[in-house]
């Protein structure tokens, strides 16, 4: 289970608000929150809009914060490439 709905709710954002910021339909947000395949491009976009680490977004609770340096950023990129 990913953390999209949880993060969105914590930030006081509705599904419609997130859809508008993403430039997608509300139905897309619903599918993404239900763990339908959302793709690397959208994972990046979700993480940027919600200001969270993409790995945390995908459900890894111990990766909540964004990378602090280039080494951490590269580790995350490598993990995402393997998805």
C-alpha cells in the first residue's frame, strides 16, 4: 500500500486539489491511491507536489524525508529505476 492518500490527508489536501495540481483527473488520483500502476514520471510528480521522498510515497515509512545530498539522491534514483 502506498502513502499517497495518507500524505495528501495530512496536508489537508482533497483528491480534487491534488488532481488539479498534478494535471490529472480525480479518478486517476483514486486509482493511484489504490496502488494501481502510476509510473515513474508520476511518482516523481507526486513526490514533488507532496514534498516527500518518492520511496516514502510508495510505502516505505522509514524514508519520509527527502535526500539531503547527492549520494542519497543517487541511491533513491537507483531504487526507483529498479521499480
